């Protein structure tokens, strides 16, 4: 039997357009934050279809989440509610600011943060909610928005998986939350290698984030109000961060963004093929978006049903033996030593996330997969889960 090449879990889709744009940047003499980062921000606002949005390019989504919470004055004594079924970045940024994280369970029907669990976790110290659009399916933003309004809470969306995703027919990034933060990490729906975009309608938040993105330098603001100041002059108004996106990365982003809708269509096509081909197996296919809504399909997270002949870990091993890479999204925060110990968390408090975690694996879903690659994954899963 000839061994087929290894099919990785994820691969970026970088074309000649991206390469040419990066080369252009390299030849231009301007490699760090400059004209292309600025254009990427403008193009992002245009992509979201709302020129009144402030888009702030940063070197990771983690940085963008940190900046958004900082600008919203989250600090010691405050609590921020996050779902347990997410990557640690969603929660760690809260700790950067000395605030505390309240970790809550998910809704097993959507795998997104459970609004009832959010409501039940609110205390007088609660300041904000960070919903995650898990896998590219929008969280219940109507319910979360209503809770936030009732309790005067800020909402910062972790939109790392959500380009493009809709909620109520509106693209994530254009909702009424305080901010939404996208990721352009290597395996996300578009990539700049490392990068992110903080999107907000709040001019004060945007201005603070722009200053804190680059060392707390106020030069832009200063220049606007002061005549006859030489351009070398700047003032430091706060101990800021080094979170700016380079023009090399932004060059990638400019070209990737143009392909974002086509990428989404291909991912959706793969997801629909998986759904159709795996439905007869003892599995639970991922939750679908409501009719008329867009699912970004960053992840295809399959759950094994009660009748599965193989446990999750064994299935991943067997797929790996057949040259197919899989992953698990996520080991819930309540199972991670740091979060578990800091907040004295027990698995029993997160029954839905627990049940999902134990049975879940993410199959490869990316635009560089050929139809034959997709069929190969399907063939292997069908073979291994055949009763
Ligand atoms: C990838 C990811 C992040 C962090 O994105 P970076 O750009 O790598 O900082 C945050 N939250 C979730 C849910 C993610 O998947």
C-alpha cells in the first residue's frame, strides 16, 4: 500500500498575490507599521461595510482583546465573564489587567457561551462579557446584548473565528458591542502570520487603543492641536504596549481580505460535504447557523455519539496513523491547571463543556484541501466509526 502524504490539520492559503504584495513592501523601504497597515484598516472597515467603524490593526487578537479591555478601564476588583470552551487568550487578557475571570459553561446546542450561565454569574463586581463565536458560529448576541444592557456591562467579542460570520444578518464587527477582535493567526480564516484587528464604534475606545498600541505615544493627538511642532516630537501619556502590526504582515492581510468571502464559501462547502457524508455515523455534526446567517466554518468540530465504537483519543490516534491531522478545540479552561487552581474550579460545574470536550475532535477544514482530501478524511472516519 503506497502511503499517502500527511494531510495536516490546517494550512494557510497564500497565493501569488500575497507574495507580490509582501515583496512590494520589502522593496519599498517601509517594513514596519506604515501605509499598508493603514490601508488594511481602511479595507477592513470597507469589508465590514461600515466606514464609521474604527479598525485598529494589531500584532495579535490577544493584543487587541487586551487593548479593548484596557480602554474600557477593566482593572483590579473587576470581573469579566468568559466561556470555558475557548482558547486561554480569551481569559488571560483579563488577568493582564489584574481583573478576575468568571468562567461559565456553554450551551450544548450551539457550543457558545450560555446566556443563562452568564446571567447567573453576574455579581456587583462584573464589568464585562467576552463571548466567543466558537468555530465561526455567532454566539447569541441578542441575549448577551440584553443582559449587558440590563446590568450595565461592556461586551467585547472574541471574534477570532468569525471572519466572516453574521448575527441577525449583520457581520460580526458591526454589532452594538463595545468592540470585536479578529485574529489573523496562521490557522485562522484569513492570516497575516500573526495579527489581529480591533473593531469598535466607540471613538474614545479607539483613540485609547491607538495610543496604547504603540508605547502610549500621543504624537497623533498632539500634532492635531499644536502648531509649529517639529515632527520628531512626541509625548508619552501612558505606559503603553508594543502591539502594532507590521506592513509586511498587513501586505498579506490586504490580499487575504479580498479572498475572505471565497474562502468562506469553500470552507462551507467542505463542512456541508462532511455533514452529508458523516450523518449516518454515530456522531453529532456541528451546530449549523440559523437560516440566512453566515457561519465562518473556522472549525469543523465533530462529536462522537453514544454508539461510537471508538473513544475520541483512539479515533485521533487512528486518523493520525492514516496520515490525517486532527485537533481538539478546546481543552476547556476549567481543566487547565492555572485557571482551575486560581478559581477552585471543578469539572461538575461545567457539565455541557465536559460532555462536549470528552467526545469532540476537529477535522481538517481549509481552503487548500482538494475534494480528494475531503473524501479521504470522510473515508477514514467512516471506516473507523463503522459499526
Ligand atoms: C486564535 C484565538 C485567539 C488568539 O488569537 P491570536 O491572534 O493568536 O492572539 C483568541 N481567541 C480564540 C478563541 C482563538 O481561537
